[in-house]
C-alpha cells in the first residue's frame, strides 16, 4: 500500500496543527504521525491515547513493559526500535529492554507478571483466567492496572497496525535500534 508522509504544510484538516505540535514536542515529526495525518481523527486518537497511557499508574519501566510487549507480539518493525530508543531516553534498565526485545524473562516477578498479563490480554482478546488475574494481583497490581493495560493496547493497536499497512520508515534517530 502507498501512504504519504505528511507535513504541516500539506496535511489535511486538523492534522496540520497536530503535526506542528509533534514537531514542537519531539524536535521532529515522527514518521508514524506523518502517516496517520491522512486521517486526522486517527492521529488525534493515537496522540490522546499516548497521553492517557503515559498518565496511568505505571512507572517508566512498566510503561515500557506494556508498550514493548505489544510491539514485539505484533512484530512491529517501526515501534520496536522506536520504543527501544524511547526506553533508553526514559532511563529504563538495559536488562529490561534487552529481555523485552528478545522475548526473554524479565529481571523481577512484578514486571514479568505485567508482561504475562499484557500478553494474555492480547492473545486472548481481553479474557483472563482467574489464575492469570490472581497472579497479576499477587504482584501488587489490581483492577486499575488491568484496565490501564487496555489503554496501552488501544494505543499500540493504532500504531502497530498502521505501521504494518504503511510500512512506515523508521525515524533516523531510532535506526540504531533495529535488530
């Protein structure tokens, strides 16, 4: 499929202002945003979900676990290197980043339970067994966090699926994280 990388100058409707906002926030326009601009509502939804997910009860490590678990499961060529770079910027331990990217076990039971629950929600389309939810709760999480994972899944569904369709080019700053 052919998708255009829009700029503020040629983006349709309200996407122009959204791309200008992205430029101010990141110092560049992420190619994902440039692709999403063809559908201003999709760009706005993605950016809003990103903001909402970033405001959840999860810390930087936990946000990274949810994001990267989804990216790896969905085999997103764009989001895996992008979130690897973002995780480094967020000062997430390299052992966590490496384990997420390689599909390995995480360095502690709490983060592993978050990864396992995220995968179960993805693979089973929101259905968790009592045992899965009990394990999640045993590590200190609860109803709030399971719903917050769903916000992360919604955000990453937009980006992962868009990148699959558009074959979005990885941004220059994240090329070093392609494996």
